[in-house]
C-alpha cells in the first residue's frame, strides 16, 4: 500500500463525499451551500498549510462561488445528496481535520449567511468589483489570489 503524501491535492468530489457522509444531519445539502463550503475548505488549507486542497477551479460568477465539477452532482436539483463520485480514501487525516473544522464553523450557517460572507469580504468581491456590473463572465479565483487576500485579511 502506498503512503499518501500529506500535501497531495484531491478532487473536490472527494471532499464533497466526505462532507455528505459526515454531515451531522445526514441529509442532502443545498447545492449552492456546498459550493461555498468547498471554497472555505480550499481557503483554510491554502492559508494554513500553503497548498491547495483540490485542483478544480473556483470561479467568481455573478451568482457567487461556483465549482463546475460540483454542478454535475446537483444539475437541475436544489440539493447535493450523491457522494458516489468521490472517494473518502483519498483524504489524509490533516485534510479530514480541515473539513471537520470548516463544517463546524461554516456548516451551521444558512446559505444566505454563507453567500453574504463569501461575497462581501473575499477574493470574489475583488474580482467582481473589477468587472462591469452587468458582466456575466466567470473569472477564476486562483489559489494565489486566495493566499494573497487572506494573508492581509483575517479568515
């Protein structure tokens, strides 16, 4: 059996599978809330350990934080309930600790509160403020922009 490196990136689907399998209410999660929870998992690991959690792009869309690969889990539905596309065995203990911490802090928040938080003081706001207000473009929130932003702003 190969030993996993502690700083190996995983798929956002692996992270989502863990969240769904260990969600305290053991129920589906609102789709747009899942996007924000995955964003905060990425932010926490990047800021604290200096490497990305997952390799999928996080986009600043007009509607908020979007991770395209998650959309396949909930296309046409309000909730994400299917965790079969992710693999919990890909996660390290450190990554599991970060997910648990994010869920404890942000998982209890309503979708509206998370949406406000992720839009008001974040790299999303910096990107959207630089665009024409009518722009429908989705721009990537890079790991570098997350680190730069949160090195000067408290998480």
